[in-house]
């Protein structure tokens, strides 16, 4: 798709059956031969210079909190492939000074609880409209509309899916109460999923369903619930421990750790909880399973060497190989969606930091170095970022960073957030 | 019976005994606490036991009267562990002997052993460590002669510390523990 010429059909009406039930009317002007080809244009830059103008309010109601222009600018800035310049209106001198070839603008009309939002890409040289989209829906979904347009831009420029409509679930830690909260990837629209007890190890099954460990029955079992309706039910349970669920990227199986067989070992079951089978049979602690993007392999933590270390095995338990060697205490492996790295938390000198390593055990590299514990890595669905929790002086928040350590961004500000898990697209 | 038949019968019996003797393999964790079960002549088999030991069982603490509560506190005392270890110390073994004798006297009592960890380390791994601590306690008691059905185990990992926000070892050490909860009198 990346090398194909970008085309948009006229007057295409699409309904996206998405979480927030936005009704989107997607339309665009047909491309003429002389118009700018966005993918060819994008391929000329490592970091695309782009201007995002202020969006115009068509009637009296102005969106200050959720200004679509600001949301789109933040999204593009976050993904690290743009040099974003904000300006109130087209300014040819600043376009030239910043080498800007395209700019984004738009307008919106707020009527009661409804919003209609128009977003456009323009050729900065000719001023011509290259592609536009119109969104309409409830006012509370305006952030979702802006995120969707940012995703549309990424698709148009690179032929890739963007992470801007993804969500992050995390644990809000209030000591004896640990509850699950879900939010947009940028920290907005926080919504509590559980309201009591100790709830940990959240993992997305799909973009609207999660599985996690809860102590509702006085012991750890797995529960499954919807982040849309907030309803949940017990899922995998026994008299023993069930912990650390991880959903295969193909969405067909769940790996978890359980002490049914005597101590913690890795188990796998189907998505409905059936067909449970034990994968590791070691007398050491085996836990924290995570899947390779193909679903053929599982990385996990084991203390069979005497200290917790990261191992990789086939999804049937064969071919166990140790991956980590630097450091005495490693846990929380997370396999990148691109397959090339395993992120994990490594404790050295009494503090955790996020590291990455190639699945064959080479190329271990430290990603974070902020003070406090940096732990529980979770990849964004496009593999561009790692979310993690960072604690300083007893205050823990969710951050995101690129795998090379750049682009560090704090996502939560409450000071009691940990254990993030990032939704699929 | 001919001598050959007699030899064959003895051989068959002997091999049957050997196979029978080998089949009962010890679970991996059992050899770790190495208690020497004391022959206890006062022991009598517990009465038939009515408890939900299925997978559907929730672990909820039973309500105890003040006197029983006092006895439980005195006899089923919290056991503490070294960092990243689930070995029972000499002190712990003394405490567990008291606990075992108490449980023998209360043969209908059903208890839960909860394993806990200090707040260092990862949540996932500590779930496993807490489980091993609880099972180390249970294994000692079972080897001592307490019926396995009388003791449930679970792990809270590092999710329910006795002391939170620890910075020094004296504080951390209070979190590395196995606690008893009474599920049924």
C-alpha cells in the first residue's frame, strides 16, 4: 500500500462501527494529475514539516478544551514523524521558512450537544485542498473525531495505521484498593472500570474487552469485562492462583500463569476459557507470559537460573531459550508488534528500568533512565512507543517513550497510575 | 506349587510392590521444608469434613468469638521470610509446630495460608514467590500430620503489604510473610 498512488473516491459514505459510535461522512475531492501526491511528498522527509492552523468555529460555541486543531497537532507531534508548526492562518513566509509543503485546517459547528467537524489538507504552495473529511456526532466524541482524522493522515501519508484512537488501561493504586481505569492513549477520557478490591495485570483482548486478575474471591482469579459497558464476570478460576494474562495477537488464545500444578507455571486456553493446557512444567516460578506478534512464540519470566530472567519458547512449550543476561532481576516482558524487540523491566542497583533486547538475546539496551522505578512496559499497537509506569518519591504515573529513548511523554498526572496495557488498533 | 511358579510369584509380587512404591512421586516443593514429622500418638483422624473444596470456593474469613479469636492469634502466628526466599527459619518452624498442634486440636477448622512479599521486585514474580511461601507453610503442616484438606493456600504477591512505603529492611521484613486466616471453625 505504501507505494501505491493514493486515491480517494468521491462521495463515499462510510459508517464506522466503532466504540464511540461516531457517524462519519467521509468525502474528498478527486485528485487531479497536477495535485500533490501525498505519499511521494512524505517519502522525501524523515520528519515531515507540516503546519496545523487554528480551526474555525462556525457559530458562537468555541471548543477550547477539545480544540480539534490542537488534538491533531499533538497526535502528529507524538508519533515523531512530523515537525509540527502551529499558526493561526496561512502564512506563506512561515511556510517557506519552515519548508512546509502541506498544511491542515478545518472548521466546526457546535449545535447543542452535536458537532460537525470538517478537516482539510491543503497544498501550501497553491493553497488547493488535497483531501478532506467531515465528521458529525456528539460533542463528547470530538476528541475521537480529531484522532480519527490524524489516523487518516497517517494512512494517507505513509499507508500505515496510526495509534491515535487506541486506549490504555492501567491500575489506579490507592493502597488497599487497586482499580482499573481506561483512557485515550493521550490520557484523556479516563473511565473507571472496577470500583472495589484489588485488580491488577490488565490486558486487552480486543479494543473493547479486557482480561485481568482480581482478588474478589479472596484469591487471584481472571476476570473478563467490557470497557464500554463496564460489566464483567469471572473468567478463569480455581482454588489456586491465576495471574498475568496475555492475549495472543491473533486474538484466539490467552496465556496466563497458574499454580494449579503446584507452583506458578504458564498455561494457555482458548478465548472462551476452554481447552486449558499447561505449557511449562518447571519447579521454578514461571510467569509473565507474552506472545510474539505471529503467535508462534511466548516470552516469559522464570527463576530457574536462581533469579528471575526472561526466556523465549515456542507456544507449545518447546525450545526454551534464555534471552536476558545483564542484570539479576528481570520481569514483565512485552514483545513489540513489529517482532524485533522484547521490552522488559530490569532491576539493577535496586531500581527498575525499561530495557529492550532482540528475541535472540543480543542487543540489550536501556531505554529509560529517569529516577525511581520504570517498569511494566507495554507497546503501542503500531510499535512506535512503549508505555510504562514511572515512580518517583512514591508517586507513580504512566509515561510513553519511543524504543530508542526519545520522545518521553507523561500521560497520567494523578500520581497513582501503574501497570499500563495498550489496546490494539 | 512348583518351585518355578513360586519364584515367579515372588518376583511378580516384588515388582508390583516396587512399582507401587515408585508411583507416588513427591510434588516438587515438598522436599524443601524438610520437617521431621513427629510421631504423635494423640492424633485421631478428623471428623468428616464439610467444606467447599471445589474450584468454586471463595475464601472468606469465618466469624470467630473473642475466645477463639484469641487462641487463633496465639497459635496461628504469621511466619516471616528472608528476601526472595521461601525457606522456613528455625523460628518459623517452632511457630508452625504450635500451629500444627492447634489445628490437630481443632480438626474441623479450615484455614487459609496467604503468602505475601515486600514491595521490591515485580508484581508478577512476587505472585509466584507468595504462592511458594504459602505452600512452604502448608507442606510443613501436612508433613506434620495435618490433613491437606484443612489448609488452603493463596498468594497476594506484593499487593497487600502489612507496611507500605518501606525504605529500610526492618520495614520490608514485616511484609515478607505468610498469614493464617480461618475459613471455617
